[in-house]
């Protein structure tokens, strides 16, 4: 499973806003956990999307928001399963989240692993950065440093992960006195 934990930081200048339009992977918005300031409603809306795998998703607020505010979005994406034992390999495209009608959008994509698999990245539109430069997510407990980290300045990026698991190696047991 690829777990997406997004932290979106906004700075609305000029005029307050009553809603934010997001582009989420198709089918993920309905089951996503979305949290923000005084949210009124959320849901898929009709309209044009920047790519066929994304759908428009609206988040409305009870009161207009301005200045700095944050949205948190969490959802899971299943990936092809491994065989129960032995070596295996699969690939998965990391989901993207994009915000509509913003002047500037940039961010960091960090890849963590919770098990002993090898991850290799195939990237387009991303720049590798030092993993120590990744800020701590305000709502996700730290599980160590990320394995991979990238910076983007435009939302048109693609990140495919190749996930490999190897055969278990034999272990020799020895007893010393």
C-alpha cells in the first residue's frame, strides 16, 4: 500500500476564499481524510482536469479564510501484491495532488519505507534533494529519515517507484563461549 499523507500550506493574499479546488487521483477523494479550518463540505465537482487520472474535488469552508491556513489530506493506494514468499518486483506510480487557481505551487515529495524492500525511483519533473532537508510533517509521527526526497516547482511531475523484494538469505547460527 502507498500511503499518501499530504500537508498543503496556503497563503491567501488579497481576498478571502470560501473554497479550494483540488485535483486528486480518480476515486480517492471520496475515501480521503481531509482536514482544514472550519470545513463545511467536500466533494467531487464537474469540470476540466489537467490530466485524465485526476478529478476535481472541492473543499468549502464555513467562513471565508484568508492569510495562512493548512489542509491535510490522507489516503491509501493499493499496489500489486507480492507473492507470499520469495523474490518479487512490482512498480507503482506515486499519486499526485494539485491545487487549482494558485499563483505558485511548489513542494517536497518524500518516500519512506516501512519494510525491507528496495525502492528505485523513475522521475520526471522532480529534482532530487538531500533527505535531511525534508521538514517534519506536523501530523505524522517520524519513522526515520526518508529513503528518497524530491522537490517540485510545477505539479506536472511523475514519480514511479519500482519495489523489489529479494529471497531470504540463509543465516548461520554460532555459539561462542
